[in-house]
């Protein structure tokens, strides 16, 4: 045993410390390093530039529902690999990896609870789960949540975040567009509010279906909202698109959304809207 080995073995074991990655968050808007605990306590909104980071269902439910008032709805079961799809990886392997990373069964999670005392069913798309892509499971989760709202005679609120339809399910994923549209029509016929909160990003087939069919369309600041990507549009029309095209503020100016609401104000805004939209039913 040489002297280097003897010295190395004599060094006492030191427990692994938290690294900078676990203590700090770098804002994607202004590149400022923010203490991670401060960032999470601020609902993943940068305290310097107000950039709204992406959050998952657990954080969203905690911010929107009254404390200890909500129950997560069971996820409907669907065929997980109906087309036996394989690209660089098998589709089931991609699903397993997404489940391990997020702790969720698929890209949409729903819950029933109260918002400032008002009953509501809320669904949240998780972009961290395969880009929030819309497949059969998302379609079934949407329909099940809408049915829960119908049974409870309460509003249905959805937070959208998706890259579009899930390519691994082909035409079966695209069929969720008309299916969810029918569920929305059922809510309308029952006189129940359907409110959409568009978060970053909401694109593709999700935008072309249930994301743009709300009675009230709300968007978070800076959210990317559109169907095709900006580069694809520019190549098609051979023109340079305006600054901020497909961002929430641009869509508000051009009448595509009703309001742009800060994340800190969403709960109060939703409670006020639900109270207003259900006032006539309460009076009856």
C-alpha cells in the first residue's frame, strides 16, 4: 500500500452535502439565481422578473383549493400501448419513465374540492409527463372529471399545458378532441360553467379542442398558446410574425382570451367567477 492510498483511506467519511442544484433555482426569464425554497414558496414565480415557471398537479391543487378540502379522483384505466408503438424506445418504457419521474399515472390529474367555499372539479395537465401530451388516458380523465362535475352540479375548471396529441397513440389520440368536445357540450346543456386556465405551453390538438372552448378563457402571464409553432407558421406564410406572437398578452389584445391573471391572484379570480356564474342557479 503506497502513501497516497494510506492517506486517502485515513480521511474520515463526510456525508454528501446539498449541492448548488438543490439549493438554488435559475430563472429562465432573467437568469437570476433564486433560493429554491423562496422560489417554491412563491408558487414557482420569479420574485425578480415575475416569470411564471411550470408547476405540477400537486402544487396547483394546493394553491387553488381550500386547505384540506380536495380529493384526488381515480384515474380511469385505458389500453396503455394500443398500437404497439416503438421509436427509439418502446412506448411502455416511455410511460414507465414518465411515471417514475412525476409520480403520476398520466398527464392529467383531477380533483374535487372547494375554492373559497365554492365546490368545483379541477383538472391539471402536467407538462412534465411526456409534454402533457393528450392520449387516451387524458381523454378519459377529462370525461371522468366532466361527469364528476355533472353529478355534483358544480363548475369544471381545467389548467392546460401540452405539446399536443400523443404521437404514440396515433388516430386514437386525435379522437380525444371530439370526445372532450362532447363532454363540454354536456356541461353547457346542464348549465354548468366550464373555465379554462391556459398555462405555458398550450399547443397542438389540445389548443384545437378543449383548451379553447371555455365559457371563460384565462391565461397565465407569458404563457405560450397556439396550434402550430411560430417557425412553421413563418415558413408557411413567408412572413415574419409580430413580437410576442402566441404569448398570453398578445392573445388578450386580439380577443383570443378573456383575461391574463397572475398566479397569485388565480384562486380569488376563480372563486369570483364561479360565484358569479352560479349565482342564478343558487337563486333558483
